[in-house]
C-alpha cells in the first residue's frame, strides 16, 4: 500500500551557526552565535514524534560524517585554510533533507518504480560535499530495486537543490500525479540555486510524462527577498497548493497550468496585502508540512515563529474560519533549526512508497525514538561556540557521537 512517509533529518552533533548560506537571511543573521546541538536534535525528534502521534508514517535520515574527512583531504587542509572552508567541513546542513533528493513516486514514472535523485547542491561549498554520502544512505534505505531506482546526482554544471524546489500534486498520494519543478534565473544579490536544466534532467531520469510535468520559474523578487528555495514561499499536498501571491514569476500563468494538468487542484493563495514576502520569509509560514490526516482533512504543521507572528496568525485564523481544505494549524518548536534557516519543511523529505519495501531500520517508531533520544542526550554537545570549530577534541566527540547513534540503530554500514 502506497503511503506518504516523511523522512526527517536527525540534526547532527556538529550543528553550528557559521552563516555559510548566502541568501538565507536567518543563517546570516545568526552567524557567530552559540549553537545548541543537543537541543536542536531533541527539537527535531519532538517534531517527528508529533507527526507520528498524528498517525502519519515517519522515517529518518542519519547525520553525515562530520568533520568531513573527504572534503578536508580534497582541499589539503592543514590548519592554514580559510576558516569558512573549515566550517564547511563541520556543517550539519544535511539535516535539511528537503535538499537531499528529488523523489518521483511509482505512479508517476515510466517503469513503475519510485525514483530518487540526490541533489548536487553545488551553489554552496558546505552543501556540495553532501551528495556522495547521501546517495550511500538512500541506496541502503531504498535498496529494493524492484521498487526503487536511486540515481547519482545530475552534473554539477547545473545546480540542483532537490525537493525544496519540487512539488507533487495528485488526487491522493497513491494516485497518478503531476510534478512541478520550480527553477530560478535571477536573484539580484543572491544566487538562484535551481537551474532549469537540472530540473529537466531529473524529470528525464525519472521517466516522467511530459504532459504531466511542469517547469515554473520562481519569482526573482522572492529570491531577492530571501526565498532561497521554493519551499519558503509554497508547499503542495495532494490537490492543494498553499502559495504566496509572489512565489512565481508569472503566477496567473503558473496557476492556470496547474489547473489544466490537475483540474481538481485547489490553490490557496496568500495575498501580499495580508502577508508580505518579508513576513512570509521571516516567519517561514510556507516552510511548513502540509499533511493529510488519517481521519481526513489537511493540517499545516508550522514553526512557532509563524504562529507568533501577528499578521501571519491573523491570516491563518481567517483561513481556518473559511472552512477551506486546510482544517488545522499545528505549531511545532524547531527554533534551533529555524535560527540556521530551516523550518519544518526543510527537515523532511517526502517519499510515497509502500513502507514494507523500505529498510525498516529507517522507519521511526516509539522504541527507535527512545534510542535516538538516549544517544543524543548522552553524546551530543550541549553547545558549540564559533571558536570551537576545528578543535580536535570537539571533532573526536562529534565523530564518536555519530557512531554511537549508528550503533544504537544498527546502521554501522554507514560508519
């Protein structure tokens, strides 16, 4: 039975605020502050438990090896390298699994398998190093080649940021859907991270029907305002698209194309007059999980920052009063991730598949959640100061913490 499973990234023990992501305003504004890796990981786990309690299937992805020895060797690190390169090797940014890959479920693909292509993330050095370890993990979790095809990343000359710039809409998760790739061409002072040719390459690799595949340009205005990924201004679930008025370069054309491809589509557009781009980006209203509840109806899982924002909350309350497709709004606390530029949607990769075809070690239940929590509480550093990055003693502790988690989850193949 096909179901949507959200695979959340476990926030790694090297979580720090180095401000490495140009165009990510939250990351830049918190650069140099003291981070709290243990609290961050526990907040992320609490979000997973929250969704599990709603009756939603939940998976997880493990932190990648940090400090990354492959990256450090490749740059000839000897202690004299630029501090930002050293910080890149320590980055815990793989926790944002919305950037891990693009996923096309079996009903959409030519060969009837679920296809996954890891993102090359070439725009930023701290992220460009992730994909070889990501693909290793994906090929372990989705090893059954009767049901899954896991590709290598597309060539690095075309920047690909994964599911953060990809949406899928369908009558229901198990039905045949339309896939929407959102690319950028200009972002003013900030880079447009998703190249249109990367999106088209992924669509071809996944064997998608061209008649059910849309390529939509992200608004340059949104990128310039700090919407470095489409998931900062739009999120889709089944027949519903929840989107800011200024998300797309040509919104009327984009909405018409979506309705033509999926006539039952419901577009919930938030007007800029009610919630400005600045409001949306600062609150991460759209960097939310829009989920279908087992009892029916949809819920929007938002960061507490969105619920605490006066104008955003007013609009959400008005939306709920209209009795539209989104029936519940559920705030969650992911403040440590938010401070580094990632909300609830950044932390998860959506995969529509039969849970029985996935390596069960990557599927969360309360017993595994307890084991993860115990490993984090025992081994994750409580704080990391900016001047700690590069310290050998802390590096050893971070390496040991990750190995303790792998051992607790019987996943030492990833050591």
